[in-house]
């Protein structure tokens, strides 16, 4: 590997850890630290990572611009996030979070433009191996910091991460990634065991359910396309219909609650979503500004928390988060972005020259499903 690529690997590896929510919250923890904004040191570290990414983007200017313009809806979403400061009740907050979104996206663009798919899979696999082993060691050595980060579930593990859901989501992606990487069976079994342990101990069931549904959907796609020679359009309609029926029947029978071990309100999520609907309807077109609704940055936030028994910091649903932040326009752009990614990933999966070709489709499906109960869609530092 060339020296330049080694340096890029190192810099982007550090930047990715910084925006992942791992390690830094402990390094820069102080009495002023909070889940919404972190601490001054934490924000400074993130700003540094964005600055380094910007310098790399300038050094590789043509590649960066070319890769960015391949996804026009993503560029449009970021532009809308910045412009939304014009109608937000807290414009400085919106601008701050929009800069973070731009910095996060830039790091992703650099990863996509500088490395091939195989190199990216190896990069993230090694990074997630480090975070998985580090989380277990951290739990063993410093349980006071790595267990009980969620006050509602004091026995849950958060490992090197700030929150248990971040640990669970990271291990879900790690599990999915190692499914498609060439690796000896015994090593796959070892890492899968580590990931499952961390997901179970984090008590974050969304990644486990999303992994099962992703495996089901991708298997259907592969079998119908390769063995039955169905058209891609017919496969998509079949999958949408099947998943829709499964969700309807599962929600009505309580099957999902039994499988996930959650309450019928999905740990308060459904109450939160109901409480958000009046606020969304008031500004349905353009929203309250990017990340400009929560933590008291809009007056309607208080009407939401009066109707739930806890204090949410985000919507716990990626699609509703976009609606509350950027409105219907933002949601349309996000769906356009997902559709574009779906077309690319299905074309890649249709070739199946190697198992790695199925990873983009699997990741997209996993991403779409996990955003039903968490927020990683158009979200800063995610």
C-alpha cells in the first residue's frame, strides 16, 4: 500500500472514531458534558476532525467534488440544512449542527473516493474489531463508566460508547460487514460471538431485529433474482408487500414485543411519535430547522415532552426526525437519496462477482430498517 494511502487510512480512521461517539466522551468528560452538545473539549476535537477532513478534501479536490456530485439529493439535503437556519427559532444552533453534518458527510465522501469497496470493508472491519474488543476490556476494567450509561436501563452496557444504542448499532454493522468479508470460519464464529454478546448486553434490540430482517430480505432478493430470474421491479414489490404484511400482523399480535422483549409502546417510542404529530403538522413543509427542535430550541418542544413520561433528545425514528427538522421537502430529498442508493446497490448485487457485492444492498436494507426506531439518517456524527 502506498504511503499516501496509509496516511489517509490513519487520518480517516481517527476521524471516524471521533464521529462515532466512542472514546472521546470519556477523554473529554467534565461537569459541563451533556448528551446534546458534549463538552467544550469534545466539540473542539470534533471541529479538529472536520478541519482535517476539509484539508484532505482540498488536497483531493477533484475526486471529492466528483464523488459528492454523484449524489445530488445528498448535496441538496445538506444545502437545505444550512438554509433552514433562516426559519429556525435558534439559527445559531442550526448552523452549528449543519456544519457538523457537512463535516460528517465529507469524511464519508473521502472514504468513498479514496478507497475501493474491498478496502473500505477491510478498513471498517478492523476499526469495528478494535471498538468491540475495546468495549469488552473497558467493561471488565472500568465497569462504573461502561455499564449503566442509560438511566432507564442501568444494567445495560455502553462499552467505549456514550450510549448503549450506539454500541448496539455499531456491533450490528460489524456483524453485517463480516458476513461478506473473506475470513476463515473460526474467525467469523469468534467475531460473531463477540458482536452478539455486545448487542445482547447493550439491551439494544433494534440491531438484532434489523439484522434478521436484512438477512431475510437479501436472501429473497438473491433467490428470486438468481434462481427464478424475476425482474428487479417484481422483487421490490414482493419484498415491500411481504414486509408490510409481516409488520401489520406482527404489530397486531404482539409478536414484535415478544421477540424483542420490549413493552407494547416500544420503550416509550410510540407515545413520543404520537406527541410529535401536532408539532410536525404545524410546520410540515420545511420543519423547525436542522436539529432545531429538541432540547428547548423551539417552543413546540415543550408541548411534546408534556405528553411523554421521559425527556427525549431526538425522535428515535430517522424519518420523523427529518420531518420535524426539515419537513416534507427534507423527507422527499432523503427518500430520493435512499432510492438512488437502492438502485446502485441492487445493480451491484445483481452482478455478484464476489460476496462483497451483496454488502451495499445489505447495508442499505439494514440502514432503512434501523431508522424505524433510531436516528442515523441525515444525522450529524453518525
